[in-house]
C-alpha cells in the first residue's frame, strides 16, 4: 500500500531530481482530520452578473467561519493581459463590470453577512487563496462566458496547496433557452481543464444547482472545500431540491443517531467507509461473508458497531438482513452497497461462473436487498442509498467484461431509482473509485500499478478514506438535494469514457 | 503526418521486436474504398429472448447482401467453460435457450430473409466472423444478462481483423422499470470492455434504439459495420424515431442532390469532410477565411464544389453566408461547423484575446450562423447540422481552458438544440475527434505525440477521413433517427471524463 515513489519525490534529493527530469510530482494532499477548519485560508467568491448563488453561498460560508474575499476592482494597475480584446465587441468588458457583481441581487438578500466580504487588495502580489468559487448561473449565452476568464486568470497562480476551485452553474437540461443551456454546458470544459492545469493538489468541480435548490448546497460545498474531497476532482455534481427536510445539528457528527449498513466492511474500502460513518456519529452494522468473520469483528469492535456475517448471494440473504435490521433497530437510515468481487479474465477465456458470480454479487444482490428493505418500509424518508461503481464501469476495462458490466449496472441502478425514490424522500447515489491504494492494488504488476497511480491530476493513488468521505457526504442528512449522482473518486484520472 | 513507428511495427523485423518487447502493436485498419462490400465476411447475429431488433436487423442486412449466421445450438460438443454455473439458479441456462431466439417474434415478422440465416457449424474450430451483433433489447433484469456471455464467450477469439461488435439495447431513460433500465445501462460496461479487449482493429459499440425506431437503424449499422467507422470505438449511440421520411436511393451516393456547407474546409479535417461529402454525391460549398483562399480553391476545384471566402467572426458573416446560399442554391441541406482555432496557454498566462477569439470562432459563431439560417428557412425538413467538438471538450485539457470550454459548449449546443430542431425535421449531432494525424499533430513534441497516438484501443492516431466518414453518416438522409449524439472519433482513447 506504500507509494515509495511519492515518498522519494517529496524528499530533498527526490524533489530536485523530479524537477530536473520532469517526472510526476505527487503533492501531499490535505485530508480532513477531526477538528480541522473547513479551509486553510481565505476563499475568493465572485459571480457573473445575474448569478443567483453568490449571496446564499456567501451567507453560508460566512456563517461557517470562512474568510470571504471579493476580487479587486479592475483598475489601471490591473494585469494588462486582461485588457479588452478588440476581437469581438459583443464580449467587451462593458458586459462584465466587476463592480456590478451582486448589484442585481434584491436588497433584502444583502444580509449582514455581505459586510464581511472584504475587497481583495489590488496592489502588488495577489494574496493567496484557499479556494476560488465562481457563480456562473448568470451566464445565459456563450458570448457572456468572459467573466470566467476575468475571475480565474489573475488568481490561477495564487492558490494555496490543495486549493479548491468550484464553479456553480444551472443544469443545462433545466435551462429554457438553448443558448443558456449551451453556455452552462460549456462550463464543464473549463472546470475539467482547470483540474488538469492547476496542480499542487488543487481540485476543480462543476456544481449544477437547480433553480430553487439554492438552499440545498451546504453539505456539498463543505465536502468540496474541505480535506474530505482530497482525491475528488474534475467532477460534475447536480443538486436539486431536497428530497427531505433534515438538517444536521452538528457538522462534525452529522450522522449521530443514524443506523447505517455497510456491506463488505471487513477490509479495504468497506472498512474505511465503516470507520468514517462511525466517526461522523453513525451506528454501523458492518456486514461481510462468514469467511471474513475475524476481520469483520475487529472493525466492528473498533467502531463500536455491530458485525453481521452474511453471504449476500444466498437466496434468503435479503430476508435475513431485513429481519436483523427490523429486530435490532426497527429501520436502517443509510445503506452502503460496497460488497464487490473481481474475477478477471478476457471474455474468451472466462468461465461462466466468473461471469455469473460477479454480476450477482456486484449488481443483482443490491437490487434484491433494496427491494426487500424498501418493501418492508425499513428505509423511510431521509434514507440514503449509496452504491459503489468503478472507473471500470465507466470506461470499460480489458479482462473485466463481467466487472465493468456490473459496475455500469450500478450506474443504471442509481439513475433509474433516483426519481422513484425521490418521491419517498430517499436519495440514491454512487461513488466510482479510480486507483485506490488497497491490498488489491498492492498485488498489481509494478508497471501497471505505477501507470494507474500517476495517470491522474494528483499523480498518485487515492486512499480508501477518500472513497469513504465521499460516501459520508452522500449519507449526510444535509444531502437531501444530492441524488442520482455518480461521483468519481479518482484524482481526475485520465481514464474515462 | 506519418506514423513511422506503425510502419516499422508492421514490417518483418518490427513485428518480431514488437512481440518480444510487448510494445504497442498498431493494426492496419480497414478503411472504406468506393465499391467495397459492407463487411469482409459473415456476420453472426443473435438476440436475448424477447429482443425486438433481431428480425428487422436480419432483414436489412440480408437485403444488403450480408451473409448472416446464427450461433450453433448448444450441445455436448460445446465449449465446456460455458457450462451452467451452480452459483445462482436464477441465471441458469434454462433462462437462455438459444433455440428460443426469435420464437416470440410475431409470425408475420419472420420473413423470407430469415431463411438465409444459416446455423453456424458446431464442430471443430469456430468459423471466423467479420462482425458480432447481439440484440440485448429483451434483457429486462440484471439476472438475465447471461446471454451476452453465452454469445461473446465462444466467438471472442474468432473475429476477422478490423472486426465489428455491435450490441443493441433500449435507451435506459426510456425503460419503464428500473430493473430493465439498470440491465440496459450495464451493457455500456460490456461493450467498452470488449473494445479494449478484442484488439486487431476491432471496434465495439452500443446502439440504443428507442421503441418504435426499429426501422431507423440502417444508416447506423451500415456505418458501424463498414470500413467507414475504422477509428470509432467504445461509443454509445442513440437512435430515435426519424425526424423526417427520407430514404437514400443509392447507398454509394446518399447525398446526391444535397447542398452542403463545410466551414474551415481549406485543409486538414475540414478538407477531408468536403471530399467525403462530395464522394457521397453532395455539392459542397467550401468555406474558409480569405487568407486560406488558395488552398480552399484547390479543395473546391478538386471536388467540383464552390469556394466561399468568409471570416466567420465578422459581424455580417451570418447574413452574407445566408445571402450567398439563398442566391446560389435557395437552401442548404447539410451544415458542418468544422471551423475552429486553438490559442493554447494556461489560463494564468492567457491573454484575453486568446480566450475571446477561441470562444467566438469555435462556439458563438456557430450559434449565430444557425440562428440566421434557421430564421430564413434556408435549412428545412431533412436538414442536418453537424458540429465538431473534441475529446478536450469532454475531458478538459491542460493549456486549453478556452478551447475545452468552446468544445464542451458545442456538446451543449447539440443537446439543447436537438429537441427544438426535431420538431422541424432537422437533426443535429457532433463528432468529437481524438488524436487525428494532421499538420497540427505533426508539430507536437515527439513524446506527447507518441502518447496521444498509442493511448487508445487502436494504438495509433486516426486520419481526417475517419472524422469525415462520421460526419457523412450524420449527414445521410437515412440518419433521420440520429440526433443529439456526440460521437467520438478517437479509437477508444483512454482519455475521458
């Protein structure tokens, strides 16, 4: 599980060699520790004219204790490379006067929080920010994309390590006019490019917020700004109106009082998920096959949870699981379908058992369990279902026709069930891990392992905790507006569909 | 533009060295030449029980002169690795009896064409096929995915070079039941894995056909089976009910009588598009900037088209273009927005002109032109709009925030305009080229160029003609059911979002 190259590259002599030879330079990623502040420095926030998210975001971040900054007013001392282009008069700077920002926000929205927005000093070196957040919801036409450039250009090189970039937009499919949908869809090219460009552990995401869902963004912004999302980058996230009305009382223990089930919890990613959910206050029912009983008991004891030995492929497994949950807890609030197996072979050399078993464990058993738990009303309003897909389910993989089919199916499960479950106040989402350092990846051939580790914007593999933190974000009572999402935990892997 | 490595790897000594060292082994790709037959050998066709596409596909392929085969009946001499797994009785072979295939098709659908389906010999070496087509529309549950394995397992290693794999499904978003949607979505993991696994120039695609659109598949199947799609692999294509009722009389000259406009036609991909559309019978109006006038005239003369010098970013360009088309032709049937520029810099070092000009040329000018041509009714029912996006618009790219934003916007343009234009009988789609060998890529640094060339399922770059053939498929009068699609021409590049 050790990344000896990364350790070397961060050492004194290693650093010099990496620089001289142009080798991958894996940065140390900031990861969340209990008690950490949300961000490590000030957050620069701005909006294109007409944006509907700047004010609510400013209010919630200020309330969260974040130091907010607004960009400096453009003046004579401004970076001359941002001068007006004479190329196309329709994109001239008069379309985007930063002093206009927020001017079209209704006065009643300008709360006391706005007073804490300190203008950034306009002289000398730009100060370094921990995060750049841009509200692009006001952009209704491709000729009005210029404010994005005006915001990111002067601040691109002044981000603290493990910096955060968040662009906020309107889901293109909800835009009435094609021109607005086009401009909003264009944001994806920008954020994905920034994720590849900024380096030093910076992550970049595009968050599409449905009209009316402005109040549902806090859990997502907290996740994305914090060290919890260290290995999540280049993602497109959609937030809709909340499926339920929960609010966590304590952001450090949002899952207090919640009964959560984690399958495949004896080791690796599953054990990490169990630990993080327990850290966040949940009671965890840790499930795994009887053969993993000892490791499972160790995890359950460590987190003061319950160990449940069960073979999920047994015909009576869903019923037995439901009966256990009903008898002990009367319900289950969060179900994390993490159990999964690989049985790799090219399809020409694969026996039928490998095909059947992978499909059954990774996909069909999830469907059977969901159906029984839902039919018995053990998952009710405020419930959270979380699946584990894979980058292989998105991009396909040689030797994994069975695995990739099952993991693409998990995406289908999330997308098809989300609208059905929304009516019951339940969300469903999935994580799609990329190269995560586990015992499994430690056994890979060296060259393949090194390629997997380096071919992403972080130049390193992720850790099980990175997947677990993403699951915890989905599981949060404050994430009622987050459903139907597939979020990769892959450091913005180059691999994709 | 020459790929010296590929030339070497295909030579006698090169072939030996490539094999011994495990180097990339770029196959020679079959590309279409006028007069070529659709496929180079027999096509194996089967369906999961209940499939609605096997019969119409068998009928159209037989009419097209293709030799169809049905898989051998499972018997005692069948590959023992496909024996029934005792893992899960719900997926036992009784669920999938190949003798059932087509049994639930209405008798009136079993036309004379079915008689030409010759059972494959079940003894000895499996015969080699040019293509494998599987109709998976009958699969309504993840526990019924096994027929895919039963079909591909025994035939995976008996495909001719530049083989073709096509899986037919139902668009998940149109499935009523979540379980069906899940199983149909799972197909994507299978086809993308097959594309990475089969090698030797094999392409693999997933074609989702909407219920009721069974009669609209011919242009797409012809494209995917032929050498026209040499560099298209790992794609997901959606076919709906046709927006219009055209049928080409001659598949060799489907665009006869059509007026087509190609922007950026003086060189590279644009010139290739102009040539292929002309080969398919179209009159081509080749447009480029005045500075490229000489090269433009050469292309136009070669294809007996018209050269039109115009700077698309000029304020009066849409009007002048519309007036030219109205005066000379009274209409335009096909518009290919190929003109595009790059002005690469990281956003921190990019001047505003680079941002503005790329957005304007690559995205906003397309919108302005479309709007004017549509407002003046110069594009009418049967019309085809084709955009050129890019893999950078999907995945983002370092140093291309401007370009990637513009090319992601092209995707938004296609997706937002498709439903609007469908009502007028017009389709809109885009190609997204990956690494295509042009003068531009020839100037790339060697290492970057080699990485781009090899990191795909074909282990080589594509050619401008590959993009052009894809555009010609969109442009075909028979492609009325193909709209809102973004199809990558990238050899199934590893790069993705």
